[in-house]
C-alpha cells in the first residue's frame, strides 16, 4: 500500500499495483505494474522518474526495482485487482 500510494501520487500514474517478484540476485524485489496517464511515454526515463519519486516519498530501499507498464490492470467484475494474474501471466 505504501509504494502504491507513492506511485499514485505521481501525475504520470493513472493506476498501479505492486507485487513481490522473484529475483535471482536478491531473492525477491518490489515490482510495480503501472498504467500510465494518457500521453506519458512508457520508457526508461519514465521508469527512472517514478523510481526517484518513490524514493523521495518513502524509505528509499522500498522503491520498485522493476516497473512494468501495462494498458490495464487485471480486475474482477467488482473492480478488485487480481494480483495473482500479475505474478502468473504476461499482461500487456
């Protein structure tokens, strides 16, 4: 919730969900799945800008080491984010 709140406070972010992802080097990392606001480019500069924003708002070690840009978050019919699908499926 803390990392998501920090990301949602950035004007480039329309929606986001944060999960723990497997990482060969660290065991597990913070991975953010981000739906960008209209007109924002899904590029390395945007990734860096979002990571720096999170570092400035909360403890720097909590920033998402991986940021994936997606068109829409997978949700149930009632609008709840299906985080398990972010872990198991390739979402575009």
